[in-house]
């Protein structure tokens, strides 16, 4: 999953496109963690040192934006929408952890904000293959286009591909 995400990030950087890396981090006292009554609380246990660090293979590199989120989705409580809109970006290529939590929450918010999306199925993972598959097969096709890393990289390298981050919606030929 990390290798796939790194391949896509590298290609976007080569094309001069924006790469946004999102990490989760909370204050040492946990005071900024979301706490609402639920039937099944998340049990993540003690966090190891550097648990919120980005995978080294992903960067960041000069020109990348690094955002910190404090809940599942990358839109709420961050400047993600602001950064995208100010740059005229309308199409997102998403990957990450966990497919059916963070990625799905971000993808739902992106859809509600009117962004076109390409959801890269092998550049994300979840706690179980079944949870990953459910999001990929049932949720994501309703929010965007589900593609593999190789399909995305192939489209970006294709001579007839006219990548434009400002295009409102990618056509079927593009992805």
C-alpha cells in the first residue's frame, strides 16, 4: 500500500502537481481527541513513539502540503478544502489508511464538496480484507472512480491523457 502511494506521489511531483499528505496527531494530553458516546469505542491502545509520522517513502518533499487531522476525515477541522480551492484543484486522487474509516470519510466529504475523485484501491488498506473490499466494491463506486495504481500511472503517462487539475470531472478515457 505504501509503495503504491509513493509511486503515485512521485509521478504527481514529476508532473508538477500538488501532493497533500495527511497524518493524524493529538495533543499529548489527548484533549483534542473526539469523544462522543458510541456503542463500540475505538481501542487503539498505547500509541508507539512516532505513530503519527508519515511513511518515509511518501515524503514530504518540497512543495508538498502536510495536514494534520484529529478525526477520521481529512476535511473537517483542516484547511484541505481551502488549499484545494485556492489552487483550482477539482479532481482528487485518494489513498491511505484505513480504507473504510479515514479514506471513506474523506471521500464522502470530498463528494459532498463537489470534488471528482479517483480512489486508488491498492494505495489504501484497512484492518481486514473484508472491510477494505466492502468500501471498494460498495461505497467508492458511488463517490468516484475506483482504479489501481497501475491504471492511474498508465493514464498519467498516456499520450492522449490531458491531465488538468483544473478539469472539473475526469472523463472515462482519462481514468
